[in-house]
């Protein structure tokens, strides 16, 4: 059994040093995308600062699944002439989909599972080994374009705000991405487009005794108000991650009750693989609305790049998000840095990144959006599940193609 990291990642920079001289690249957000970008830029000897509003390790609402794309990008990152990543990834072997009392299990030897506590902390540590400066407990407030640099106003440990200057600013703050333009909330809100009937994420981690769910097994439960993923992590605890419509939460006594109702609906008349009563004893974390479209480059500043979930996000289903985030990190890094290891001119870098991002991910986002819309019909899902029961191997291959998780070659 591999336990979660218990020792925090200590800061390697302080506010005074961070504000002293302009940085080549400042990255806001130490999730997979932010840390991967920091590693790939800092290895060229550039001055890179990575900051996050929290300390590491810290929990995140996430299904904790790693697609073949994510595994490929992690392997590439591990071969960056730095110490290799030692990630205790558990392989997936089976997928079960349950809806309206019907359930089908299919072979799904695709990707793996790793807690965000482990993944995020080890990727940030990898960035520090590449000589990235690390500043936790620091909240980015707003930014302003100032000639050759972007001025970023931040606040560390609720003390007096101060400014950091960056030749390039990379926003990797995920769904929250609350960094405003020139202290104007309205201007930032106009950039982020959200569809109607958007859902929010809910998540918690149950103890090892919280259910009968076996290892290497991903379970997706689909109901009228959303869907929920269940999987055992590397330390034997159970990750619970759901996408639910806000109206369901408003009509329910608590988030735990909403999750319990969804699981009871999906497994109606059959045995639920977790103890739903245990949800009442666990802290349930939530995200902002999930699906959005913001864009990889800021229209007001060609020196500002967005990566990961800050660019755009589709409701999750089987772990594609981390793969997309890591891919965007690599594309941004390769756009920011020339072949000789220098900063590429801002306009050229922005055009390069925007073009490559859309070429690599637009089709995946559209496909995932179609899947998320189909999941809004439990009857359709239930019928598909019944059919899948007769053709498990064929259905397993189809499931990999539909979710974009077919093994990479």
C-alpha cells in the first residue's frame, strides 16, 4: 500500500524575493498543467516562479483517472533530464456503468488511477528539482499589461498585496481562475463562456472500509441529476467524484444526500459498491460550474497564456481532463521557448500556441461535449447498458473510442 504524502512541499521563494526582479515566466496554479509547464520551461535555465493559493499536498475534486494521453505525457515529462517521476499509478482493468437499476461491466484496460494529492505534489516537486521557484499560500488577484512585462498583484498569507513582474504570465488556476484583468471582475467574466444547464463538480474520499469496490475498477453511476465516478486509489481509499446539476443540490438537504440519491437511483434494486451512509460523515468539496470556454490566449495581452482547465473544460466522464491539461502544458512550453532555449517573442508565441492548441484538442472537446449531452438521458444510458451486457468485449472497445481513451500507439 502506498500512502499519500504527508510532508508538505516547502516554499523555495518568499514574497520579498518574488517581487524583487522580473521573472521570465510566472505560473499561477500548481496543478498538473502548471507544474508540468514550470518543469519544461525551467529546464532551459530561465527564471520561473510557480505559485498557488494553497500549500501542497492538498485534496482536489477529481475522478483521479489518467487516460493513455496523460500517461504518455507523464512519461515524456519524466524524461526531461531531471530525476524520474516515481508515481504509484494503479492500472485500470474494468469499467462498470450503472443506470436505472441496470449495470454492465466491460474490459477497460485503459489508463490508470492516482490521487491528486500524490500527483500534484510530486509534479510540483519535480518542477522544483528543475530549479523552479515555489511560492505556496499565495493568491493571484489581478494582472495588468505594462510594456515588456505583465504586473501580477498577489497576496501571501492574507498579508499586504504586492506586485510580481513577469515577461510571460501563464494562468493554470483551473476552473476557479479568479485572476482578474486590471482589478475588473466584469472584464474577466465576459471572457468565460458557459452553456446553459451547466453542472458543478462534487467530490470526497471515503476510507478503505467505505465500500466493497474492488481495485482497478472504475464505476460510473448515471442518474437524472448527473453522474458519479467511483474508484479505489493507491492507498485503498475510495475516490468519489460527481457532476451534478445545481437545481438538484438546491432541492436536496445536503450534497451528501444528493450523491446518495443519485447512487440509489443508478443502482436501484442492486447493491451499491459503496456505503452511502458514510458520505454523511465526510467533507464534500465542490467546484464552480464545470463546462466553459475561455481560450488559450488572452485577447488583451499576448503575453498571457492559459493552460489546463483555465482554457476550457467539458464535463468529465473517464479521466480525459488531466491528459488534456498535460498536453496543453507541453504545447504552451514549446510555444514559449525557442529551440535554443530562449523566450519566443510574445506575439509569435501566442499565435504558435493558439494554433497548436486548437489543432490538438478541438475535436476531443466536441466529442466529449456530445457524450456529456447523451448522459443527460438516463433512459438512453440504461438501454445502452442493457445492450452492453450482451457484448462486453465489443462494448469495451467502443467505450474506449467514445471516451477518447483508446490506447495510444
